[in-house]
C-alpha cells in the first residue's frame, strides 16, 4: 500500500469533508492512494497514477506522466455523457459504471461533491442513501 502522502494534501483536504460527511462512510489506505467506503464497498478512490506502476490507470487516463486521478461510480448514461465531454473525465476499462476524473488546479469541487454523493448513494444500503440530500436533475 502507498502512503496517503502520495496524494497531494490539498486534494485530500477537499475530498475528506465530502466523503466523510456521508453516513457510515470511512476512509482507508487502498493498494495505492486512499479510498472511501460504505459497508466495504468503495465509492471513491484517489491516487497518483504513475505510468511505470499503474499502467492500466495511466492508459485509461491517457497520461504518460504522474497524474492525480479520482475514480467513482455513476449511472452508465452519465458515464457516457461525461466521457463524451472529454477532459477531465475518462472511462477506465473495468466496470460499466466506473468513471475516472483527472484532478488538477481547475477542478470544479461542487461537481466533485455531487458526483461522489451520487457514487455513495449507488453503493450504500437504501436506508443510508435515503439520509443523503441530493440535488435533483433540475438543480444541476
């Protein structure tokens, strides 16, 4: 496992309040980077993709240099729509509902909050998901 220090602290400082604010969500080190889970199901994973070590991630993110990425779950139609819009979104080769996003200085943190909340609600038990307020499509 890698140390949390591998992910820039400014990104962790923005992601932690979003993820930890969800019912029964918890943070733990992943095989590389940090992940947030609900009932042993990962709803967000942030890591530095190094093409020399995480080749599948680097190919998916179309990067040839170390890059900070976030993966999460989304409805398949939303995955296709966001990927069609291009950068910062990309489609990893695993899981039809898995979406990747490159994190950089231009991140829209409000959008990240919405996407991670939706990811959480897709994986959380219905009782926990019902406790989360989510914007309606009309609010977006």
